[in-house]
C-alpha cells in the first residue's frame, strides 16, 4: 500500500505547509531548547574548569579520566579551535581526539605512554592559546574569582552551543516528533514495548511500538551490522511473521541539507530488503524543508512518508 509517494499532485502544497509547520515550531521552541542546553552546558564547563584548576593546570591524567571536557577546552582558546585543527596543532593521534569527543573515552588499545604523551601536547596547546579576555585570571597568575569563573563558563558554553546549534535543534525536533507518534499510537490503543520484551523486532507483540530499536542487517560477505530505526510499530492485526512498520523521523530547517542526506535512507532500505525481502517497508515521518526533488528521489527508491502536519496518514500503513 502507498500513502504519499504516489501522489505528486499533493507534494507542492504539502512542502509549503510543512515548511510553515517547522518554522512555527522553530520560532516558538528552538530558543527554549537552545537556552536549556546552554544552561546545562554552562554547568559542565564549570566542572571542566574545576578539573583543570580553571585552565591553569591541564594534566594528562585529568584528560584521560575526563575525556568529555575536551570540546569545552577547545572553546576556551583564542580563537576557538576546531577538532581537526587541534589534531594538527598538537600533532596528536586523530583517533585519540575523536575517541575522546565522540565516544567519551581514550582508545582502549592505545599504549598508556602514547596516550600520556599526546595528552601532554593537547594540554600545552590549550594552555598556550587560552583566551585572556575570557580567562582574565591567567595573566594575573591566580585562579580567578567565583564571578569571573561563572562569566567565563557562560561565554565558553555559548561558543560550544553555537558550534553545535544545528544538532541541538535537530535533537529537540526529533524528541517532539517521536512524542507526536507516541501520543497518536496510544490514543489508538497501542502500548510501548517493555524492555527485553522482544528478542528482536520480528518478535514484537501485536499492538506495540518501540523507539530507537536496532535492526540487524547483513552486508556483502555476510557481515552483520545494526541499523538504528527511530520507530518500530507492530500493527494490532498483524499476521504471523509480519514485518513491523519501520519509521524514520526526519526534520530539516533548509532544503540544502535534505538533498545531501537523502542517500542515507536509500542505503538503509536496500540493506533491509536484501536481508528481509521486498515486503519490508521503510517509511519517513517528515517535518520541514523537503522539496519535490527529495520526495521524488525517495519515491523512486520505494520509500513512503507521512507529513507531521497530517499525522493521521499513519493509518495508511495499516495502523
């Protein structure tokens, strides 16, 4: 069955409505999401400053035990240092820096001596480039007053949030989209899957749903990987062996990025079909800037979608 991919006559009007829907949400809720994240980030920056004696003593042992402070320390320099720029300036292992920032750990297989050597270099670069206009105590040779540290923490948090503004907004939007799906399903008698209730997505009981569920697929050569799916829903009237409805929540604040990311869904549906056959359906829950070019590309791949501004179209997936 198809819901929207075979109705190109509706696409233009839907795009316009979806853009308005997204913009209205952005104006009302994005500033709040950003402020809340900034408040939490400020607290984290204050902790990072405490751990490093307000950036006067950045010890390799401290960085090793608290790898998550590194992005904050990069924002405390003048100018703020991008991740790859730090790797080049300090002449350290890219794997070390990326592991610290993305996985919140040092590489487990890297020799201890090499880790300490690299972290010494990182600490030296950050201390040398510490922004004297923010960390005003550095030139005085002390650790700063409470007010000065709080002020510096706010500025650093602003820099850090500014550098990741898009992900902050995207995460807030995704939470809202999944909540909209949850409320829609629960009004129709569905319930959220309990933890460990299903061994895999094929064993979900009828009338249940789950968010951020890993679905196993097989690649060339038999290698197995997991594909994270935002929402899995087993219809109430599902037959034995029926594949759940798979939904990916997508939002976008401009048309450019959507066309860059559209291949991601195509790759997922190809991997899913190769593993589970042609009956598997991978659908999108869209809000924002998705133009006819994007929609046509997804439709050609056999991917269907529901617009958030017309959420009742989920019925078309057998729900």
